[in-house]
C-alpha cells in the first residue's frame, strides 16, 4: 500500500483534501483527511474519511478516492484512526 499521508487528494467535485492518516481495513485503503481551502494555503474545519478506489484511467492503471458513507466502516475508522 502506497503511503499517501501528507499528500493532497482531489475529488471529482474539485474539492481537495490533505491526508492526515491512512489505514487498511478489510483489504481497502482509507484516509482521514482535512479539506484544503480553495487557495491551497490552509485547512478548513471539514474532515472526511476517504476510500481509495482502484480503476482504469484512459488505459493506465490509476485510482480515485471517494467519501466513505457506510456507517459501519465510518464507525470502525473513527474508533481506530487517532490523531496525535
């Protein structure tokens, strides 16, 4: 699993998130991330759990991220991913 901590990931809607923590759960990769302001200079107060989605982009292997919405997975992540 590639470590994406301290990287900025962008969702399809254009919102950007800074990865604070990364975890594996049941074969998936998940991230706790903070939304980045539009100017890219700071964080907002919006935190989100993201899931890595592996797929194909124009014939090249790649990945995307999507917001985690499954309440069971959110509960597990919230209980196990801690900020120092």
